[in-house]
C-alpha cells in the first residue's frame, strides 16, 4: 500500500516550522528547518542517528526549546506558551514512543484510563470504560484489557501505546521509530494501524523512522534531515530517484537484500 493521498485533501496547516535551529554545546543539530504539515497529512522523517529527528519532535511538543526560529502547532507558537497553555496543547498531541512507555504496575485498562481521568475529570466511570473499550477495538486488542504490560508481546505493547494516545482524540500524532525491534509481520500490522489512525481519526502525523517500508506505507510525503536541514518533502518515488548519495545509501541499507535475492 502506498499512502499518497491525504484524507479529505484538507489545506489547513497544523504544524508550521520556519528557520528552526538547535545546537548542543558546539554541535549544531538542526540548522534551518522549514516545513508545513497539513491537516490529515502523514510525513515521514528520515535521517542518520544523531541527525536531530527526535530533537525535532521534542521541540514541537515543547519538551525542548529551539535556539531560534518559529514552531507553530495548531496556530500557537510553542515556545511562547506558559505551562498551562502548553499542557492544554499537549492533550491534542499523541506520542508513540519507541519503547511504548506503558506503566508496568498498571493493567492495560489502567494505562488507558490514566490520561483520560487526568485530563477529563468530569467523565463518569461508564464513559471512561466505553472510551477504553472503543479505542482497544480500534487497535484490535480488546481482549487484553485486563492484562499487564509484561504479558504483552512487543507489537501488542506498541499498539496499546498508540491506543493510550488515541483515547484523548489527538489532532496530531508523533511516532518515534514505530516499527523498531519488531518482526516483519508485526511491522506490517503497525504500519496498517498508523494508516487506519490517519483515516479514522483524521490525524496529522510526523513519523520518525529508519524503516523505508514503514515510510512508504504510512506517509503521504517523505523528507530527510541532511546537514541539519530538510530535503524538500516529496513522494517516496520522487525522493529515491534522486542522485543524492545519502539517500542512495539509506535505500540500499533497507532494500539491498531484496535486490540480491530477486
């Protein structure tokens, strides 16, 4: 599946980044990032380890502050928000962490109830239960509702982590290496889930990944951080017909074995 169309073809910009720069001591990580992400659009961000991919999504969510440049999320300049405003914005942003970030001491139900009760205190017990069952159905794991995280497979943990972000019905999803460490069949399931989330929740997403199959399957456009800047976002085919040596090495790393076996 090649995810090239944006549900609804909406032109509204939900994330706008201009001239973004970030350094740590003498190391410049981001050196003039510019991008717009439309409502309902998935963009995959590629890059070598240490290129600044995770730094980017931390700045978008207000976990880090940029040195210069502007980051607007849902019309708000993130670094200008006070703590209360930032917390309100974060309820509209879903995070899918590489390690799923579940609370080991809580059941699946407890993990899903926690953000809901914390952010929507006026909900009844039945409304909380209904929301949990609904989102577990969406990720295909209703049967795990009373299990502990330690009883789940890696793929199940990843899907429950996504469910926990979806329960607040976010407008934006940030995926950090969603298929890392998973077997090929489970990777396909996670990729399909990311597309399902985009289509059914009308989310806009940034997908940080080294996995080109994930990028090709889930993203409307791809970009890559090279020397602290973005390549112009484009389709998978447009990106990888380039003569850029960095792109070629990325492609070969992912697909050279397939070429050799064909």
